């Protein structure tokens, strides 16, 4: 029970949330303050006029009070409207002038109510203002206690001056303190509820940001994994899997647009001898250098270069006819030839060149991608027989081949 009362009466905002929460809560308070100030402006003006119209000169003091109050409220509203354009910068100033203004309003209302205890309206007005400032505005517990304590002191002081120590003073003190205590408890519950709402929203926002970052990281990781799955680790080129997917897409596109699709199958001459004589590290170096050179030559051609397996490379040329494909193949072949890839050692020298097979077709329903790939492969084998050649053969349909069985021997 004590812990609950302590939590209600002296609820403290954690330090890490204090500034952003106060900034947000004062945006809500500013709207409430502007509405309340406008209502009080109108009320003080009406009351001032009413007392001026009355002929009883004993009310001159109240006329001056309401006129002064009207002026103060006008000044407060104008200052608040100006400072509210930058809450974060003027937060402390807004809090200070708001506390001073609320204290003036409640103290004046308390004194007025105590002086006119025979008029129920005056008492209701004081209690209504206490409720408005306690429940509709969100204020720190200590500041709220000070504000209520000062206004109630004014109330009791005026009651004492008018009625002395009497039953009226005691009953008024008991009733008003009970109402103030109730209003204060409601204020604390509302303030705490508002903070829990803020914390919940902040937690949700933080979790959403974390989830967003995780999604971005996951997307990036998936892209990297996809890139790795599509990339040949040795040369950095597309691998066979990626090339097959690209060919499928380009085949469909060229068939729809009725445009040619050409394919180059490239094989490195003397590569087996290079591997056998100098070892696989030299063979890997050879593959990397030739891949880099061909990639450089094919820049800006729209071609897709891939390592198809071993010492074989493939180049897809979408929307490229046979003549143009042959010219590109020759640029690759002569480029490698002029580069003079040669390795010398162990009393031997091996010169590396490439042989290229070319196949080109306008895709239709009669042929398939396999026909194109096997025709370029056949052209490449014809070119290899002469070494360092470029051969073009027409695309032929794949003949039905006998299925081979793997026979395990003991």
C-alpha cells in the first residue's frame, strides 16, 4: 500500500526518458493551455463587465482584479503562442511561465471563492479550476504540490480574515483539502498513465527500428548469399548456375521480341599441359588473368561473361546477330593472343590462347536453349582442333541420345 501511494504521489520519470517525455508532454500541455487561456480571457472579461455595471463601489477591487487578470492572461497567451513554435528550445521557459500563471489563476480563484463563500458559484469555480489544472495538464508531482499548497494557503488565509477561527474555517479547510487531495491523485494517475503510454510507444518504435535494421541486414545478407551463389569464387565472374538463369530469361525475351540470341563457348588452349607441368596454382592464375582480360574487352557490349566449368567460359550476347557475335569473338581471341600469356619453366614454355565456338539463333518454339548451348559447344570443339580459332556453326536440334548407365565395378 505504501509503495503504491509513493508511486502515485511521487512518481519520477527515469532520467533517460525525462527530457524527451517532457518535450512531448508539453506539446500536449500547450494545446490545453491555449484553450484554457482563451476560456479564462472570455470569463475574466465578462466578470469585469458585470462588476463594472453594478453600482456597489465595494466591488472596485474585484473589477481591478479581473481587468488585471484579463491583461495577464492575454500576455501569457501571446508569449505561449510565440514560444510554442520551438518547444525543445524554450521548454524550460514555457514550464516556468506556465507554473507562475497557473499559480496566479488558482490563488486568485481561491481568494475570490473564500471571500464569497455564500456564493456557491465562486466555490465551484475554484474547484473547477483546480480540477482542470490537475487533470487536464500534466505537471511534475513536487511542482503540483507547491502550486496547490500556495493556492490553498490563500484560500484559508482569506477565510480566516473574513470569518476568523470558526466552524466555517474548519469545514472549508477539510472540504477543500479533500478535494485537492483527490484532484492531486487523479493528476498523478493521469501523469503516470501518460508516461506508460509514452514508454509503450517508445518501446514499440525501438522494436520497429530494430526489426527494420534486422530486415535490412537480412536483406543485405541474402543479397550477398545470392551473389555468392551466382559467382565463381576463383574468377569473380558469373557461374554456370547464374548463366543458365540469364540464358532462360534472355531466350524468352528474344523470342517475344523476335530478336537474335548469340552464344560464345570459349576454351583455353594448352591449359591441361599448363596444369600438369606447373601445377594448379599457376593454372588458377591463368584463369584469373584471362577472365579479367575478357571482362575488360567485353565492357560496354551488354554481354554476360561466365565461367562455365574448368577452363571453359561462356558469353551470352542478347539481341546480337551471328555476324556481330563473330566480331566480338574475334576481339576476345585476338586480345588474348596479343597479350601473349606464356609461362616458362622446367625447360619448357607454354603459350596460352583460346578457341571459340559461336552459335546464333532467333528463338522460337522449334528450338530450345539446349540446342543453342550444344551447337556453340560443338563449334568450340571444331575450333579447338585447329587451336586459337573462331568457328561459327548453325544451330542444330539436339539428337535423341541413348541414355548411359553408370556401372559400378567391384
